[in-house]
C-alpha cells in the first residue's frame, strides 16, 4: 500500500482539485490520510462530501481537535499511515498524471530510501507558470546544504528502508528541509527523478514566497539545527542563494 499524507488548513478553494489529482494516479492500493489543522473555513465539510461521493477510495480524515501546525499534522499522518510507501502532498498542490507510478518504479530500480522529483510553479488557479525546477539524480548531505531542491510535495519514502521513527518533521521553521538534512546526515540514500511531476501552487499567503524570510530560516538551520561553523555556513549560504535564484529563472 501507498499512503498519501495531506495536511489541511483553510484549503476550501483548493482541496478538491488536490484530491482529484491524487485519485487520477490510478494506484490500486492507496489510502489518502488528511489531517485537519483546525481549519476555520469549509475544508472539512468539503472533504467529507468528497469522501462520500468517492466510496471506493480509501480517504481518511483525521481531526485531532487541536492546533498541530504543518509539522505536527504531517507527523500524525505518518503515524496513522498504513502503507509501506509514504508520499506527501500539500493541500493546495497538484500532481501530474502517473506521477506515483513513475516514481515508485524509479525507486524500485534505484533502491533509494526516499525520492523526489522536479516540479513547476503554478499560479493561484493551478495554471503552470513555465518556471520549472530540475533536480539532480542523487543528492548528499553536503550537496543538500547548498541546494535545497527537495520539495515536500514531490517526496516518497520507502519505510522498508527508512525507519518510520526517523521520519519526523521537527517543530521549527523550514521543518521539511531540516528533515531532509537529518536523513541525509544519517546516511539514507535520496534519489531525484528529473521529470516535472508536481505543480507547486504559489498562493498569496505562501510562507516561502517571502525570500528574506527564507534566507533567515536557512541560516538558522545551518547554525542552530545543523550546528555548522560560521565560515562553512557562509559558504553554503552563498551557494544556497545562487541555487535559489537559479531555480526561479
């Protein structure tokens, strides 16, 4: 089985399209684990209605009844996941057709513990913007420090290789990048499928749309999470900035 973990917070405008893109993957043994993070809009009722109108799909909505933030919602989804493979998709992003089948075949061939793919930026309506991000075939810990190219909505884990207890998003800013750093530092193998498989919707309130904030967060990861020396942090930061600009050209 493959489990798709989707954190949900105020996504009434997007969640139906996101769920459609998951079900369009045509994976026979797949569950969708949605974790609501105290949404204040109609997200929960839309998901319930969607699940009732797709009775053959394994759609589970988890409502913990307290604020977890994105990291906590993903972690709860991981704990609840029943599949060997765990994929992530944010509730406003979209997958292209056959993303999962191609990526699973790629993982079986490469034998990697987790994989990621290329992606393309989309506008608020989900329309591709032509800005595509290519990814390397492999990435090491020290390479990842200089190039945060792994996008959460493209990632799949094989829990036969990566211990489930190691897949925990920390409660810090840029928790996803911090997790990739930790897993690579632990020696897990990550492989990139250099095909555009995900549409990254840039909404008006997107946290990562603030470039200055992103810079502060990556510096804090170097110094406070990874405990890198100042000079090496500065070297990685320069490369990070170059690669961040390059991704957006």
